[in-house]
C-alpha cells in the first residue's frame, strides 16, 4: 500500500527484459506519472534493462533462465537482480520505491527488491509484474507483489507466463507451469510461492499490447484496463 500526501516523493523503476520494451512501456510510464502527480506525489521514473550490458545473446539467455528458477533464499545469485540493485543504489534508493517489471525484467525487479530491503534498508512499496514468467515469491513480499497476465488460454496466452513456477521445489514435473492451473485451489503446493495479487486482464489485439491507448474492448483501452489494475494495487 502506498499512502499519499502533498510532500510525498516516489522513485519508480521500470525494469525490462529487452531494450525494445522501453518504448513499448512509455504510455504506461506517462499515465502513471500523471496519476501520482495529480495526487501531489513527486515521482522520478527511470527505465533499466539489467541484461543488456552483456552483448552476448547466449549469455543473456542463460542469465535470464537461471534467474527465473531461483527460489527466494537464492536471490543473491540473481544476475539481473544484482544489476538492478546497483542501478537503484546509484540513481536513488532513499525515497520509497515502486518497481514495475515487464517480461523477464519482472523477475529481476523482484530479486532486486529482496536485495535492496535486506542489505540496503530500502523502502520497497510494491512490485508489479506484467507478462512475466512465474518466479517464486517469499512470504515477506507476497502481499507486495502483483502479477498481471492476459486473460486468454492456450497458445493465445503470453508465452512467458508459461515459464517458471510458484510451486514448492518438491514439484518437479512440468504441468505446474500451465496458466490454466493458476486458480486451482486444490493444488496449494503448486502455489506455495505465488504472489498475493494475481490478476488476468481482458485486452485485445495481436501482438499483445497491454499499453495500447488506441486498442481495447468496447470503449475501454488496453492501457486503461492495465493502469486501473496497477493503480488498485499500489493505492489500495
């Protein structure tokens, strides 16, 4: 929960997994900035790709894959998380922090939150994960993580949402990854490390664009639907 008063200041870090996603998220960044400032909160928003510094594509893929499968007790091993941690410490970690991750960037965003709070005493307010692989979330952060995915099934769903796991490590078979099992309450072991906020959003258009200000269902754009969910999380 993020409270507001006229003297508030907020550092917002948007973490992407691909450099091309930075422009893709610009409509969300501008809308988020406007909403906070309308409430009297001064915000500084920065975008960062923790995997882009290594130009070797294969190495990038290995780092991303390794990060996705880390359990909370092993976040110290997160390549992306450590890079996001250092970036935030360099650019501003004193004011409350809101992290928004897209794709694999959402994995690094969560890992960085764990590292910043544990080692640097940072005030992490919330982590938003959009179209992200599932990454195990610790109980300490469960209610401060929101996972947003497209409300579709099968091959039409976000490909990255089929990756990763929220299950206890004793589950080693692949079926626990399927988005269709996200809400199966009888499989509590498969949700042992799930975020406290998991929401599916109805959006239209191909390829999937959560941040389109022109495409939508009815009179509500994809951007408006996505923004309303995020706002309900950070302002509830």
